[in-house]
């Protein structure tokens, strides 16, 4: 059994952890996006008798937020998500350190034409995303859920996205996220061993669409609010 | 000393079985008390190492490459023959035996060849079990190819990389034994001498090529699987570091060297492009199935090949050998090309090539079919020459390829030194004066995996009481001193001519007079030139660096020093054989129509040379007897 | 052609190395890259200097012994070539060429451009074989293997073990090398018996030898002289996860 436990410390097992936590987080992005899209949908989209007495985008968004915070099964999922994200980060750090040890002396002359820059720099992209997440949670989650200083989340969101530096910061974070996803999605499936050639081709395509799609959809929300 | 081939008595087809029934064995408990040194890790040496280690002997394998997987067996392209008769085309073990003896121009030992044909069947099973991805039909059964010189399809292949795949299987079998602890591998180690105690091979002196340290290793028996010495021509299809030093130093310790001059010159290699060239890449013989070989009719024709109309082309193989055409055996094709080039019809910058043209085949079959059949070869051609052979003919040229000669061995693969064995291309057996395509992988693998592990026990059975062999004896002291002295001598020359330059000069002499066509005058000239060159080497070679540490110039110099002696013996051997047989073509001994003419009355023997020192040799003859085959003239007209 | 060479010179594994500059004035386009280095070594021999040590053997792209990083690219500028297949026609008159050894912790430099790749042997020793003893084999045609499966196994088995994948990988991972062997044997029925142990042992050996982990940049497959595919790594991961699940 000791040997079996040893297997979980191998490079492939560590990559599996990266893949599973990464894919789980990526799946969460879809849910998160669904909520966010409320912010940019026009009022006319919301029927009057929908979900109690909600009448407009403002109330709809706040009701949605309220639901997220106070419905307990969601909290459980949220904690799993936080744990997954933390594992993703810790594992990434361990892998990076091991990889660093594996490297020999630096090449004097380098040529990187054989791979894409974002596939080589997943760590840096991840760090940017990490910083972004911290700021993002400080701006909303901390104020709304933990401290309780803000009660109207919709109002907070609109106020925040009227600040130029915030929008710029968000766009950087989201672009990094896009590239991270383009490589990460296929890479995660490779790590998990989805080896049939036809699958891999499709997954590669899905990965690119997913990464770009997420970046575009997430990216336009702050812009729309900023220019409204 | 009389040569004893130790052929078992009995009918040809039962000899191997009878041998095995009567040989001595070593019991499994005793095997781990016995040390065996194997030199070389290709198909023969590696196969022997793995199989002996599986049996439980303590095996130490030495090789100069950084990994056993790089041994030169890796480069064999075409395939491996086996008398499986999967194609239902009437193949039998006897047919295969017959083809091999005939292909070798009746200059090989019947019993050995028959055994090789018998064991070929087991080899395919063995290699398949080891995971070799042989070519297969859609039904899932093994597929075969046809090769030159035979009338059946018996060649098994793994694309154009059969040698690589067989070697990988052998290498993996070795690695498995390394893990088990029965095999110790010494990579980047070169054998420099052999230690004989009471006339038996008892150890080796090796140089660690990384640290330069000279080491002693003892064993109850020593096996050589060190391949051929075709690199003596400098330009050859062999690897840069392939060498004849291990066999040669064994020869100088008393092992007879047989038929050294028989070297196969392969007709379809890429020609030399410049003076600095180091290697001639082989293009598979299979290209001759669809390619037509020609030269311009006019001498020194400088037009581009596609500008020369058909009536001004000389398809000389089709002209001279209407029956076999472009598919004549290797020796014949090479000689015919040389004849045309000597007559001034050679093409290319150095006038050293002939055209291999696919225009007719492309016209008939279409580019796609040709691409499917030879795509990888055309790509390889383009990688090396930069030329697209779909658009213009390939330029090809003969190149030194395989040494049929080697250490003389008996039926048990033992040399004339008791306890010293030679397997694969390092020995002289099986191929006679010319080797058939796809027989070299076979011989190497069979020798290493099936023959040697069975025959060596007959010798080792008497060694179980010997106990460990100490390395601090005076025999080891002397051998080590001799090795160190030679290294010091090489490093003290401090001359001005780089080693490679001398090797190139040697190659030129050898390729001119001791290759495809030989004559008395040329051979005598060559012997004198070789002697001169040897003197130049020992007075003017520029060998830099030092002995303690990695020094590839020193390695090359040591090998060249041996080549300069082997070369002389090759010329002497060629001079002593007043007949033409197989690859050995003496211009004085030809039939009326210019073809090779054997002299069975006087030369039906293998020439085994004994070293007498400073170089001088004594000839011993092993007379060949053919009981199961009718001796005929080879004709491809 | 006039060529300036910047070649890594290093006495031993422990010594510190540096780039040295050499000049060659009579290089020809038809020369192979290694013949150009032969030429340099002849010049050095005449001058009485120690030659540049570099690994090479078959010079036809199959033995896997040659191992240079040329201008930052393993095996030189052409993709899927070995160094010995690279010719000087890929360079221009007046070019400066940087030549460095393969670099990875698991490939320590021996001298100059020669590196120690014993770790590859160690990985194969861990399980890169089928344990069929000589003499054990059944009749070859007893196990029919579909043409395509056999060919696909060949694609993986074609690996020449040169180590260009490691030299190119930003993490110095040998995943492509390991996966080529695992895939080759896992695809064939003969190799399926030991597939679980094989993948466990080989991956453990890979990590113990100090190689990094695979991040699927695909650079390895781009330089691989035998065009071993990135898909093999995925296959290896599958085999590994399968082994984890069934244990």
C-alpha cells in the first residue's frame, strides 16, 4: 500500500489533480457566467410575474445573489470550489518547484518556435488569474457576504465598474483566463488520458471555443457597464 | 594447428538436434558462479547477453555507445528472413539453406547455414513475443516481402526500420536482466585487449571512455559480438564508430581471422558529395524493384538527367543481364556500376554515381503508388541531398556495407582461442563470399539468442570448479601494460596529420584496389601503400588531448592503428585467392563474357589467417565439403 | 561558406562551461552539420588543441546518439530531423551558429557537447519490456494483430531515444520518451499482460531520475525525429489512471 500511495506523488498523478481541480473550476465559470449575464440583459427580458414580484434587472440580480448566499447546498459547493482552487494552486506550486529542479543549465540561445507562449506560461497566467481572483473577491464577496457592508450587490457592481482602473484590471485578468483555458482545457483532458485520436481532436476544438467564449462573454460585462 | 570445425555427425537436418542431445550442460545452481563477458550489444552481443543472463549466468556486457539501443544493428532497413512459408509459396528450410549457400557462391559451411535456416523460424516467434511490430496484413497475420536472390517471399519486416525494431526488443530484454541483476552493462567502455591464462580467454582490458581509466575484468568465457569492419573504407554505410579493433586484438592474441577480404559493396547508397564526407547513407535495395539504373551513353555528359533522351541513355544492367535486369544480386550490380564509372560514364560532380530513375515506374503506376511504396526513402533522400526524386532521378553509388569475413569459428561459434566466442557479423560463418539481403539480422539474432547460449554450456560445463578468476595476476599486468604503452605511444606521436585524414587516405586505397574488383598488380600496390600509410600514421598522426578523460581523437587513432593492419591482411587474402567468387572479384579470373569465374578445384576453402606478429600471417585452410547441395555456377544472364 | 561557431566547451560534469568562438571558412553546402564539426576538429588537431567532443554514430538518423542544440533548437532548424541529417544548406554564408549540449538535470554534461543519458536506460529497465524469455515464444501467427494496430504500435516503437524531447521541454520532462514505450507495448496484445506494472514502474522511474512533469506544450513532438505523437503521452496517462483505478 505504501507503494500505491507513492503513485499519488508521481508527476502524472499530480497532473491529474491539476486537471480535475482545473476542470471543476472551469465548469463553475459557466454557472458564474449565467448569473453575470443578468447584468447585461435588457429589462425587457424579465417578465413581471417571474420569481415572486421581481420587475427588473436590478432586483433580479440581487435576488439571485441573495439566493446564492443563503441557500445552504450552494455554500457546500462553494467550499468544495474554494478547496479545489486552493489545491490547484498548491499543486501548481509543487509541480513548478519540481520542474525547476529538473531543469539543467539555461540555454544561451533559445528558440521557442516549437510551442505557443501561453502553453509555456501557464504558471504566469495562473498567477495573474490568482491575483485577479483575490481582488475580485475582495471587491464583492468580502463586502457583500463576509463583512456585510454592502447590501445592494447590483449597485456595488455598477459602481465598481465605473472605475477605469478596475475595468482595465478585469480585462487583463479575463484575457489571462482565456489563454489559461485554451491550453488548460485540452491539457487537462490529456492529463486524464482521453487518448482516442478523434476525441482529442474534438476536445482541442472545444477547448479553444471554450477559452475564447469565456473570455469574450466575461470580458464584455465590465465594458458594457462602464460605457452605459 | 589444424582447424577443427566440430561439426556434429549425422544427417544435415539432424545435426543441431543431435548436438543439443549430446552436449554438456551447466546446472542452474552453478550458472551464477560463472562469469561471462560479452563485447558488443547489438543483435548478436545483446541477444547473447540477454539470453545468457536469463539462464542465470553472471553477464557483463561492454560496448562503446552510450546505450545498447544505439548499436549499429539499429540501422538495418529491409528485413529478416525466415523459412515460415506463410505465403504458401513452397518455402522450406532446405530452400532457404540452398539460397544462402548459392548466394554465398559455395564458400560457406553447410552445417552452420542449415542451422541458421532452421532457427529462423523460432526467431520470428521470439521477436513477435518481445513486441516487434512486424508488418501485417489486414487479417492480422504476418506479412512478407521478397528480396534479391530468392524465388519466394520470406522476408519479415517492420517498415524500413526492421533492424531498429529487432534491436529494441533485444535491448529491452537486456534491460530486463539489468534490473534483475544478472547482467551488468558497461556503456562507453571500449575493449582494448584480451587476457589469456593457460591458453584460455579469461578476461579483458577495457578503457572507460568517460574517465579514461583502464580497467581489468575477468570471466570464464568471452563472447565477441562486435560487428563488421567495413568502416575501414572510411566511406561506408557503417556507423562512424563501428570498428574492427576487438576482433583484431583477439586475432593478435591467437584467434584466426577468416576470409578478411570478402566485403559486400552495396549498390544503392548515396554517392559521396565532397571531400569532407564521412558516411554513405544506404537506400534500401527494394528501390531496384521499380527504379531503372542508367548512365549517359556519352562520356562526361554534363546535361541534366531529364534533358537526356532515352536513346542516349545506357540502361546497362538491363543490357548486360536481360533475365534479372535491375534485380541482379548486390555484388553484380555494384561491379557493373563501377565498370561504367571507370569507363567515364559516371555522373554527378565527382563522376562517382549512376542514376536510379523512377520515371518509367511513375509513368506506369502513378506518383501515388510510388509514394506509398517508397515514400519514406524518397523523404530520406530529400533530407540528405535536398533533391526531389519524384522529379529527377536519384543519384546512387556503391558503398562498403558488410564484412562476410571475420573471426574463424567452429560449429559452436568458438574461435581458435578456447573460451573466446564470436557471434554475428564478427564471425565469418554463414554468408560465404556474398551475403543475401535480410540474412544479416537473421544471423546476428540467431547466433546471439539461440546458438551461443546452447553451445557455450558445452565449454562452461568444465568451468564450474574454476571459481572466481583473480585480476591481479601477471597475465592481467602484462596485458594492461601493453594497452597503456600503446596509448602513450599514440599520444607521443604529436604529428601534423589529423587521424581522419589518414583514415580517408586508407579508405581511398582500399576502395580503389581491395573492393569491387581486384587484380594482382593493384593488390601489390595497395599493400605497399598501406605500409607507407601505416608508417605515416605512427610518425605523423595528430592525436590531441590526453589519456585521462574523454578523448575521441584517441579512440579513433586506436581503431585506425588496427585498420592499418587489417587492411594489409585484406589485401593479402585477396591476393592469395586466385579466383573470383561472390564479392571477391579478381579481374584476371573471369569467364569469356566477363563474369566471375570460381575455381573450385583449388579454392573451395575458407582462408583462416594466423597472426605471426609484426604484421605477418600464416594461411590455414578449412576445406569446404558440400554433401547436400550440388555446386553450380551462379548466373544471372 | 564562412561560418562562425559558438560552441559550448566544458571539461567535465563538475567543471564550469562556456561558449568558445571558432571560425570556419571553407564550409560547403553539401556538408552535413556533423561533417562541418569534423572539419573543425581536424583544424584543432593540426593546431594541437583538444577536439570538440560531440556524440554521433550512425549518421543516418536512426541510432539516436547525436544530440546537439543548434541555435536553440534540438537537432537543428529543420523539424523532425536528427542533427546528423541536418545539412549546411540550412544555413547561410556568414551565419553565427550556437551549439550547446542537451540540457536537463537528468542529462549531465560529460564533456563539451556529450551528455549522459543513462537515465533513459534506467526508465526502460523499470518495465519497458515484455518478459518473454528466449525459447518461450508461441507461434507468431497465433496472435493476429490488426494491421492498423500493429502500425500504430510501430509509430510509437519508432522512438530512437535521442532525448531531444527532454532537451526541448521547458520542464525537462521525458514524458514523450516514456509514453512512446508504454504506448508501443500497451497497444500490442503481447504487451497487455504487464501493462499495469509497466506504467507504474516506468513513471515512478521517470520521476526518480529527476525529469519534470508534462505540461503538453507539444514542443517535444515538434522536434521528435521519428514524429512520435503527443497523443502517446495521453495514452500513457490513460494507462496510468487505469492502473490506479484497478489496483
